[in-house]
């Protein structure tokens, strides 16, 4: 069987082009399942929030246990612990996965976050919740670096964005599954069982992953293992990456656009409530529609670049055309603040713009996640994705601060930034990497 190699121009790296195997779609399913469980584990705490109005959650020195501000302060502290740990975890999770390999590294990440999820059921103090959320964040930070690395090892360039879009849709699938499952479990067994339920799902996934002969089948299917020598021989990987324009293109694009997705997740229900009076019982229907649109965008956006490549587009043209389409589709979100004036009693015009923007973001994300695989070998992918995730987390924190100070008074400013971020990110990407892709040799 012949082996196809590809030299990465001006990169100093050499990688190989995976050959197709039908087993790759089972791997994609496993990545989808892990991503779904990942988001379910992180959402349980918020979903059972009404059941946590307990004395230990409201305790803070100097205030009565039932004092609502005390509860809000501690609840916020628990959430922040997860966000900080998740961002910090990206800094080393990717490099660890690159060193251990995809199978071992992914298994370790799921084991850590699964145990952390299970441990929530034993918590009896605010500090206990904070510690559990810290380990959950550290473990969950390994999901995307490992999953993107797996797509690099199993899928050819023209299919990587589609595979990424498929497994990334698990983040939206969890928004459908988690509320129904957690409500049923907590109603019958109490809030402790909610953490046992999702944590157990992670452990079941881990058993399947460990039994799956990942490395054996990958060597036969993709022919990538033999020629992927460590890229750090004679130097530090970080030193190599920090001199590479492709790394900075991905890093900055994640830092500029990830915060917009977090903005939708955190502020969309509040926006619909403040402007259209949709309470929790009514907002679930618009959210269902929006997350469905996001799933469609994730898959179709990833499909688009592969479709173009299969029609003769180069990797550079196919990937960047898909990114441009997604970036342009986000722009109409700027008009959301005007929808309340034009349609004061109808939330659906604004919801339609949110659908378009979230779908475009997920399509953008599927293609952006695939760009490191076009520039770097599998042995460096998790490190790069991890550092990009850290940039997204830092940008998200900065944008959240901006939103908290200006959203209520200047919503047009926030939506303008959200609508323009993708075009700006793509422009920077084009300046830094005018020619994306690999040079294929027989």
C-alpha cells in the first residue's frame, strides 16, 4: 500500500494524508457522544439550581443562610471556578494529549471529568462544589484538543470540517437531552442522582473507548503513525509554534470569535426575557429552535468546505470560502437591537437572526478547528487547539466583562462587535496565512 506524504510549506513540519476507512465514522460517533456528555456534565449544576437553595449554598460569613444575595454570591463563585479551571486546563491539556497520544490522552481527560462529575453527589459545602467544579473544568478542557486530533488522524482534509461539525453538534444535542434527562432523574431520585447519572455516562463511554482498538486500526487505516516523528527534536514545540504564523492566525481567530458563542449561551435567555417577556417556561421553545439551527449550521458549514474541495477547490480556497460564508451570515445579528422596535410584540424576527448567527458560528467553528490540521502534523494538533481554547476562554472573560458593563445601556455596541468579529478574524487570518493547506506529493 502506498503512503502519501505532505510537506507543510514554511512550517518545518511534515505530516501524512490519512487514507479513508469506514471505521472513521464510528470514531466520529464516539467523539460526538463524548462531546454530548461533556456539555451535559457542565450543565447539570445550572439545571438543578432551583434545588440547591440549601443552607450550605447560602452560607457566607456575616449573613443569614437564607439571605438571597449570599446564595447568589456563592452560586456565582462555583460557576467561576469552573470557567477559570476550564481556561487554565487548555494551557496544558493539549500538550499532554500530544505526548500521551489520542487514545490515552482522551481516556485520561474523560476519567478526570467523569470522576469530578460523580464527586458532586458527595458535596455538602460550597468549597466542596468549588473543588469539584475545578476538577471538572480541568478534565473537560481535554475534550476538544483530543477530538480534533482524532479527526486529523482518521479523516482526510476535505472531510475534517464535516467530521468536526458532526461531533461538535453534540454540544447542541446536550441542550435537548440534558433538561429532559436531568428533570426525570432528579424528580425520582433527587439532585445527587443527576451527577451520578451523567458521570456514569462518561464512565460507560470510557469503557467503550478503551476497548476500541484505536491505534491498531488507525495505523492500518491512515498510515500516519510511522512517519510522524516528534516535531520537537532539537527544540521546544512552543518555540516552533510561536514563530509560525499559522498558529497565531488560529490563536487570534479563536480569541475573537469564541466569546460571541459564550455571549449567546449566557445572555440569550436574559435578552429574550428583558425585551419580550419570555420567562423560563416560554423561552425553552425559542431556545430549542436556536440550538437546532446551530446543529444544522455545524454540520452544513463543515460539509461546505469538503464539498468545495471535492469540486476542485484547493484546501486554501475551500476552507476560506466556507469561513467567509459563515462570517457574512453572522453580520445580520447587528440588527437584533432594532427588532424590538420594529416588532415589539413578536420575538421571532429576533430569534430568526439568532438562529442564523448561531448556525453560522458553529459552521465557522467546524472549519476553524480544521485549519490547524491543514498546517500542522497530528503530533502538534492538541497543543495548538488547547492554546486556541485558552485564547477563547480569555477573550470570553474579557467580552463578558464588557457585556456586563455596557449591554443594558448600549446593546447596539455589543451586537455590532458580535457581528463584525468573524470578518475581522478572517481578515487577520488571511494576512497571516495567505495560502492555507499542505503540498501533496505522491
